[in-house]
C-alpha cells in the first residue's frame, strides 16, 4: 500500500432496499428543535389564532398534495398511499376540533398549544408495546413538523437540493423527507434507525433507491469527502474502497442496471417455465393508478385489491352505496375485463378509529377485531360494500375475497348476506352481477387446518403468507425487535402451503399465493414445485418473478420442493434455496 493511501473500512448494517450505489456521503443532521414562543392571548384573539391554525392545516394539505402528484407522475403508487394517509390525518379530530378546543381553553398562542397537545400524544403512543402504534407516531411527528413550519415559515434544507450522486447518512428519515428524494440526485440512503417495515423503507423500495439501516452514523463521520459504496443487497457499507473493490462493485452495479433494462424488454413475454408450464402472475394493488402498472407488466389480472384504502381516503364512501358503486365501476372499467379480486375491507389496529370513532381500544390489535370480524361487528358497512360490488360488477370480471377467515361460519354468513342482497335486488329490479365468486383468505392456522371444509364451500382460495407466518410463529411482524424470529419460509409454513394446495386440487378450487414469499425470487422455484400456479405480488416485483419463472424447469422445481419438505430448519431451507438460485 502506498503511504498516502488509506485502508478501506467496512461496516455491516441491515439491508432494507436492494441495489448498489457508489457516491459521496452527505450527513443530514436532525432538524434542530425550534424554540417555540409561548405567550398568552386574549379572548378576542382566539378566533384569529384559530384561523391562523386552519390556514396552516390548509397549506400542509396543499404541500402534501403537490408531493403526491409528483410521486404519482414517477409511478411511486405505494408512496402515494402513504402520503394519502398523512392527508387524511389532517382531518383527524385530534388535528381539528381538539386543537381548536385547546386553543380556546389554554388561551395561548397556537404554536405552544400545538406542541403541548403533540407532547401528550407522544407519551400515549410511546407507552404502548405495539410496534404498529409506535410506527404510526413517526407519521404523526412528520406531519406535526410540517404544520409547525406552516405556522411559522422559515428557511429549511431540502433533500432535493442535494448534488447528484449523494449518499444520504442520517440518524433517521421521516416518510415525507424520503418521499421528496429524487433518485437522480440521491444514490442511496443509510440510517441508524428504521427497519424493513417502516414507511421510509417502503418509499425507498418504491423509488428503487438502495437503503441500509442499523448503521452507527456517528461512527462514520470520517467518511466525509471520501468515496462510499452502499450494498443494499447485503447491508455492507465500504468507505474509501480500493481500486479492486471499486471495480468489483461498478461491475455489479452495471450488471444490475442491465438486468433491469432486460426485465423491461421482457415484460410482455409469457410467464411460463422453460418447459412450458404456465404460471399466472397477478398484481396486488391499492388504488386506481396501480392498474396502469398491471397493464404495463402484462399481468394476468388483479389478484388482490385492498379496498380499505378507498375508505381511508374518502370516509364518506363507508355508508354511501351509490358513491361506492361509482368508484368500483371506474376500477373495473380501467381493468378492461381482467380478473379483479376485491378483498373486503381489511381494517385493524389504530386505523380502525379513523373510520369507527366508537371502536374500543384493544390491548393487542394484531389478535383483535380485524378483517371479517370487524365487518361482522359493523354489518351495515359490510352490506353497503357487498351491494356496491354487486351493482358495479356488471362492468367487470369481479371476485370477492373475505379477509382473515378463521372459521367456516364466517364464510357462510357472508354468503347468506349476499343471497339476501340478491333477493332484494331482484324484487326491486336493480341490475347486478349474478354468481360472483366468493373466496377466503387463508391467513391463520385454524383455517388452514380445515381448508378441506373451506374449499368445499367457497369458489377460490388465497394464501396470505405474511399473516400466516405471523400467526403461526406467534410473532408481530410489525415489531422490529422480533425480526430475527420472523422466518418467512419456516418448515411449518412450507407444509401448510403444500397441505392447502392438495386440498384445493382435490376440490378443484383455484388458489393464489400472495405476500412476501410470493414476491421473493428466492422462493419462486419452491412454490412452483409445491404446485402453485397463481402468484400475486406488488406490481414492481412482477418483472423479477417473471424472469425467475422463465429460467425455471418444472422438473427441477419439483425436486427442490421435495427436498425442502425434508429439511428441519428455516436456515437449512434458506441456504439450500440460495444454492439453487446461484446454480
């Protein structure tokens, strides 16, 4: 080594978003706590302060809508949904009526009242052991900072002001900051906090920006002005790489770029194995804009439409059958007669309070009233949704999917309600789609163990692997501290998949698999070998899954599945599948 050369330094973090980046580090300090003035106001000034607060909310809403528009233009539909949730939070009673009431009661300037309310809110959120709630508070903090900036505007550094080829190092990034990042300027993101399920992580993946978390950012201050490599595949961070290391990663980055370009070229090809076994690739979508991606990737259809996003975006749809019908008609028409599976509203956790203010807090929302259980409690909401789907179904090729089924009685109850609605429509001469197929999501062990009974009484099945892993292993998948125990391909899950496939085949019922397992190419050959013929994943994963399918032989896939069924641990399964992926 030459005397003036510095040794390369390696750090290991947690990979959050795949990709290779080579660039110059930019360290982003957390925003300094603004000194918020506190002073009393007179009774006569109250309405002036309230009006000023309302203007700040309005400006915040406009800021978010502009950000949402730009995200939609760049095709980041998953991120649009996250920003949508922020916009909806601006209408939350906490932000509106509660705040205005506090200004009147405290007779203090708006900024100080707002800070007091948010501090109380933070204490309540951080006291709960539920990681889902704590993650939600990250969104509340993000939004409150935006409102405060609009109450007292001041110059602020923006991530879109960064020079090209920047690698952002920060203790943490809030969702709206990540959403504002331009991929043409920011090559990668490295943070100390945050995990794979955070909104910032979802946004980075949607934008195709490599992201590594769990890195001590303070320990990397000596990287200023030096070349840095970020490996979003392995979580490696390399400071001051040698010429050999740099050449290696430049080749890897170029290879990944070429692969992406090839995936785009191959998007219209048939999804089938080398020996001609067809696998239908469907898309999971959240909104109408996602349907453009469904067509772009030549998908077989919509395997899962998360209908709850409709209601979170527009609460008035909840009990308005006509408006809801119009929305479904637009969705079905845009799908152009592709199969369209509407999952009934799957609500749970803190989001439930946004739609049902009378909903009681639960000690453990993950094991509480969610999915079909919630709909059975609010049957008027269920009936309105079913009536709307039946009416709009004349415009498309629609199916209905029941979420979180744990007992056959839930399926029977939904079918009874459908029959009652159909009889009502017939008696009143209201046009509707007859014989819409009704399916069940298999997400809890109880329903997997009786899937033969379920298969006999429903029209199709959908394996929701994310929740199935969660409930089988007894782990909250939104809890970052439990990530080391969350094995998406645990031997029990493999056996459950095989079991449901056999019962579906026995009763000649179509079955689709969705979730993390479906979107990871590492598991594609295994799923084909087990007998899966329908896969549904987020649109952005369709190209890589299609390429993996087109490189797989059915006979090889069956051998892989047979061997995996003999393995005893998740680690053994993962290492075996990695060896087969590389071979």
